[in-house]
C-alpha cells in the first residue's frame, strides 16, 4: 500500500470492520480493508485504511458514531 494510506481501525471480527467502513462511506470517506487473518488458523485482524487527508475526520466519526 502506498504511503498516503493510514490505518485507523482494526478488529478481529469482520462485521465490525464492515460497519465502520459503511459509516465512513456514508460520510464521504473512502476506505480499504486489509485482511491480515491467517486463513488456516483464523488468527489476526482486519485493518481499515483511509487516505492521510481523511484520518482526523475518520477518527472523529468513529469516536462519535461508534464508541
């Protein structure tokens, strides 16, 4: 991934990452999910990345809407 993407959220449960991504999309923020789970043993996390310009706005939305 290029340097202009930054991780803003991670979780082991896919549905939670999908919810965060949907909330960000509704706010006009594009994001990408990186699946870093091991396929054989199912450990690891899914990580959500946004453009560097959207990091502060995305974190504010996550804190306000989801936590």
